[in-house]
C-alpha cells in the first residue's frame, strides 16, 4: 500500500459536512478502530540477510448513510506513516444500484475485498502473496481512483448476486514498487485501470459463495529498458463453510504485455492459494494455507518484484482471548523468486467498539 507522510483530511471533512447537511433524511453511521502490533522474523529475508521487523498500526474506518447517500473513509496510520487508504462518496437506490466516486480496492480476487483492513478481521497474520498491497511489494495493483458501480439482486431462493465494475486511474511502477494514485497527494504519469467482479452468496446473512473477476491495468514502468505493462488479470474465488471448517481460496491468471525500447514481450503466469480455518473451540482457531505459482520465474515483469511469493506453506493459531481481542502466531516457509525463507510471526490485534 502506498503511504503519504502528510495526509490532508480536508476532502474527507468536506464530504461528511456535505452529506450531513441533507435535512430530513434518515441517518446512520458507524465508526471502527483496529489497533495492531505485529512482529515478523525472516531467516533469511528477501535480501539474503536475517530480517526482523516490529510494526504498530491503527486502522480507522467511518461510514455514514444519509437517506440514499453513502460515504466511507479509511485512514491507516503506522509508527512511520499514514495514508487515506479508501475514500468514496455516492448514491444507492432502493433497487440495489450504487454509484460511488473516490478511491477503492480493485474488484479482483477474494482476500482484499473481504479483508481490506487486514489485522483483526483476517484469520492469519500474513495475507496471500498474490494479494499483497502495493506498498507491501505486491505485483498486482490493488487500488484505483475513479468510479465504482455495483448492483445487487436477490433470487427467489434468497441468494444474493452482486456485480461490481470499477474504472479510473491506476498504479505506476516507481522506486522499486507499485504506487497507487493518492487522492491526497495526486501526481501524473498514470493510466487507466478497470475491474469487474461477479459474486454469488447463498443468502444475505452468509458470506459463503464464489465469484469470478477480470481486471485490466495499464502500468507505466520506471525501470531500465521498460516503458509500460498492459496487464490483464482474470480468475475465480470460493469461500465455503463445512461445520467447524472454513475453506477459502482463489486462482489468478495474469497476462503481461511489456513494452520495451525494442518492441513488446508477452508473458503469463498463474498463482493460487487455498486456506482452511478450523475452529478447535469457540476461542481457538487453527489455519493452514498453501500458495503456489506457475510460470512466475520466467516472467520478466515479476523480475521487478524480488519479494514475489512463488510458493508458501503457512500454518498458524488464532486465540480470541477476550471479546474483540485476538493473538495469533504463525510459521511459514516461503519461496520467493530466487530465494527461500523461514518466517515466524506474532500479532496482537483488536477491534473497537
């Protein structure tokens, strides 16, 4: 995820004031705070040396509904930086159609749509490598700024079908990583991004279901001999519950069309992850995740991301020791493009209120 050191909250405040001024409309709002402290030890790290990192962060989320108007903001602050991660404002009809403008997560995959604010909400500490944010070394753009459309349908059997479509300004590769467009600190040199996602859930009270997605990213490249990558991402995901066992996973197919000084090269790779969460008892959950990529080590685009996860075997334990508090410990053996690493992680997180 891209961070800015000086987040200007003026657009957020003005938007809230504008919506709140709608007289006579039914109003509801929600505020959540998610603090977290985590420790990650890698031996060796991507650079080849043993690496240990302690990180503290605070995720603040605010949602406001005034009649049919919708407002949402997410601010992430760490011990080093802060970022206005998501901000959107729009309108939702009584027939389930919503039109929003602002900064969003790309409509692809499952993990980032379900666990965008990470820490307490997700069962594990580390997300799947293919779902890493831009600032985490992710190889796929995960945010865009523009317009997002959504439509909900309810079937006669009570199932929920949702279609989402986003179009706007995407990410660029600069300084050794992808950099998403920042509404608070806008800059140029970017091109378009679009994404489509179709979701089927069994009913409105369950997250069990499956979906399909496709995204297209024009990524300008600030790297020697490279100009642009016209990237296409397509795939599917599933999330299911079998008594005490939850199974969720996703498959990505990624096509990269790289424009160089001498022409264009095309490569393709696949990446998948599958995770099982098993409830040992009410407050204790074990989890296991497998990640695997094919074609990644011969992909010229991925050479820009030495920390890309080629394969990973991850296991962990989550203890919900108090209401809204969780402690997790996990071990992973991770294979990057050109090296391997043993990783130990510990995390405390909570959600308020």
